[in-house]
């Protein structure tokens, strides 16, 4: 009851290489990480960018520093925000945290 050499060689050839056994779990973890972290973050960033690009004169905004104001003038990458009567500050568009709705602006 000896095992022939051909049968023994065929059994060892069927085992996967160590690199594949290492890459498959890493690919699964990356895929899960992509769908749970990277993709939603990119979606939020794109929505925020679209929101900032749609800002228009008269909109109530919240600046990243926590200052509320109304958009007075819009330039390419800068916005002039009126934070009090006759008090205006210049802010980069990227410095806007949120554009407030009419309901939110009334409560502020």
C-alpha cells in the first residue's frame, strides 16, 4: 500500500500559493473599507462642493469659524459676507461650512 509518486505530486500541486492566501483577505478588507469609509466621504465632499458652488447673493451662510452672515458679493473664489449692518468680511468659498435654509436662518 504505497502511494505512487504521481498521486503525491498531484496532491501538493493543488494547494494555493501563500501570496494568494495573503492577497485575498487584504482585497476583501480594502473592499469593505472602500464601501464603508471612502465612498461615503467622497459623496459628502462632492455634495458640499456642489452646495458651495450654488451659493448666491442673499443666502445665509455659516462660516467655518462659527460666524453667521448673509452673502453680499460673490467673486471667483471669494465671498463677501455681511455679518452685521455695514460690517463685511471677505471669506474664501472653501471657508463656508453650511448654507442655511430660510427656517434655519430665522432661528439664528
